C-alpha cells in the first residue's frame, strides 16, 4: 500500500512540526467569539478557517460536550445540526447519551496542540462511549475534564473489547454515515473490520475509513457546504465498501511501524481570506 504509506509520512511530518508552541505565536487561540458574519468554511480541513461559526450548546438532547476548557465547541451550522440530529437519534433508539470531543475554535484555524484538522468547522470527534448516566444528569465541569475516553480495543490487541463495544456503537456509526451531509468517518481499523463482518456491501460503509488511533472516538467530517465557495473538498473516497485488501494493510507490520520522515514539512499557509476572518 505505497499510497497509504506516503500519505502517512506526509501526515506524520505535519504532526511533528512544532507549530504554535504558545498562544502568543498562534492568534487563532486568542479568539473568543465567532466572527459576526454569515457562516462559511474556507480552505482545507487541515489549513483553513470558518467565518460565522455556530456554537454547539454544551448540553443537548442525547449528548454532552467534554473538555470545555479547550473552547472547541464551535463549527459550521451544518455541523451543529448534524450533532443535534444524531443526539435525537440516540434518544429515540435508547443508546444512552454520547459524549462530544472537539469541533473547532471560534474561527477555526490551527490549534495550539493536537489536531491539525478541525480547522474549517466541519469536523467533530465523538466518543464511542454510550452511557445512560449522561442521559439522566448533566456532567460536572470536573467530570468533563477528567473523564477519559475508553478504548474499544482489548489491551495490546487489534480486537474489539466486548465490554466496550456493542451493536449500539455499530448502529450509531451506521446512522451517522447514512446522513447525506457526512463526507467520511475515521475509525480504528479494528472498528472498520467489525463493521465489514456485519454490514459488507452496505452503501454507507464506504464512508467509514480506517485511520491511525481512533480507538476511543470516531471522527466525523462533513462535506463542504454548497454556499462555502472557498471550501476545498477532500479527495473522493474510492469505490466499494472498503472491506478488501486495503483494509488488511492496516494490520500489517508496515502499517504498525512506519518509518519517520527525516525532516518535518512546513504546514501549508492558510488562505488569504482567513486573515480577514481573524480581524473581523
């Protein structure tokens, strides 16, 4: 799988580059509110920004937001609507509430640490954990900061842990991937393999994409909104359900021990329109 290997090396280079070590060197981290204009995603998922972002309420029907200190519960209105729709499905199907991790910053852009995506208000991390506790009471501020997202894998294994995985998680991924505004969903390869065993040939399964880590949460990425003329679409997903040899590669030694690039690459510059978004 040379394509996947080279793609990983590029990604690893971006992750290893020492961007925005402090808030002083990253003005996007200082912004407290979205820009007061119409909503528009600008640039790419890994080099962009968002104007007119909506705020996801920290408590909603079927969901609660975690890590409030990070101030990353902002996104395009399409993303907020998606999360609220999925929350309603969780209530209707009695899954238990789900927990929401990062969306993006008030005006998107690069973060101080962690994500190199989540920049255009079209990405969200959702924990696999489904718990009736989160439907019966609001979590405290301390719980939202201290709770850890549990892995769905057995320790030191590529096999799912039946204590952390159930048909409810499978149904949640099916419902999320079936929504037309969703472009793709990143999961651990073991999750993809489990879904292939149960749902091969289903059209929505094509959107479920294996990626590194993602054993404690899945990452939903929406399509560029029609009115966001400067939003750049990601490459088209290959045809088929993804349950072929391309999935087998993720369990190979090559995938598990990729070589590191000799020199980190400098991340791409943001679109010029993002300068205006930052100043608005």
